[in-house]
C-alpha cells in the first residue's frame, strides 16, 4: 500500500521534506488558465475536520508546465498531476501536454467551483483519447449512486479511482454567519471517514479498479480499514496540516496494524469488509 497526499493538502516545493516521505506526490489541481480562487476567508476549522473554499487557485497550465513541473521533478518523488477544467476539452488539452509523470488524477468533483457541464464519463473519454498515461477519476460521494458513476468512468477508460473528494458543508462564526466568504466549502477530515469507506467499498465491488482511498485518514489503522474496503493505496489530507510527519508515522503504524490484525500486508485484508450478506473470513 502506497501513501500519497490528497491534492491541495501539501505544497511540495515549500515543504520538500514532507513530500519525500510520500510514495507519490499529487499536485494541486491545474486548470487551463490561472485562477486566484475564491475570496477570503476560505478556510475554517470544524469540530471534526476542516472546511476549505480555495476554489482551485493555481498558476494555470502554461506556467505549471514551464516552471512548476520541472521543479517538482527535482524532488525525486513519483508525480501525479491533478487536472481540472470546465469542459471535457479543458481536461483533455492539459492531459495531452503531460509526459514523464506516473499518473493523472482527473478532479471531477471539486465542491468549490461551478461543476463542469460535461459528464464525468465524457471527460474521462476525452482524456483517454488525449493521453496514454494512467487516469484516476476523483469522484464525489455526494452523488446518490457513486458506484454508478464509477462504472461509467471505468467504461470510458479510467484506470483507477480516487475516493473521495470533500463534501459541501457550512460552518458558522460567532455571529451565526457563514465562516467562509463563499458560504459553503468542502468538508475534510475525520468526519468524512465513514462516508469514504462506504464509497470505496461499493466502487471496488462495482468496478474492481485500483482505488486510492482518502477521507479522514490519520493513523495506520485508518489506512488498513480503507484496504479492507478495497483501496489499494491511500492519501493523507487534513492531517498534513497538523502533523507534517504523518506519512512516515502512518506507514509505521500500518505495519503495526497489520501485525495486530494477524496479516502480513494490507493486501491480505483487501475486500474483507464486504457488504453484510457477503460471507467473509476474518483473520484469526
């Protein structure tokens, strides 16, 4: 099981020592044109997580490819580039310009910008035609049937899934007004974990695709639970803000969690947590 970062939760150029703890680094989402993002305040703490409404702030495709990507390659860490846009062509054009990276993560579910009008499957299909790089579709558990979306993107050519993105939520300040200027934002952190585990489980059963599980992972035990639901890899998000050493710590804890569960590796528990009607064998 590899440990990645959730897109947008780590600036590898500002904190290279943290990025080098990872098995792969996922960039902040890149859009065709530069974006300043939403007006501040755009981050707020909650009792069991964090809200953000950054709004895909990024330097844009041209500057990213010319300036940022070469510097990221110097870190010596496998790179995933998160790609965003507002139509299928936006995504495909960025994908066509990428090379010598490990994978592309298609951000199909950001809650802090207006959604692309094109369907997730249409975007994946356009990107599949534009590149031979592995494509991971990042989906939202806000969809009433995320497994249906997973099947659609799998049929369109996705090589894997990233589950899940943040969920739209609101926090109020002491004056009982929204804490974020945008009003709502994306909720991340511990509160997401049960939702993310469900999404990973049903999408794994629906597609069998490799899954990067994320949402509230703070410990090795958390990571092992995602493996039990079908995740091949995991990504750390909110925890990186409070514990920059989390990748190394979680990796060590994961080994201990495997030993406690009586298994050698996370692969030994994959799919163990199937639906209740499915017979499963629990390690002694």
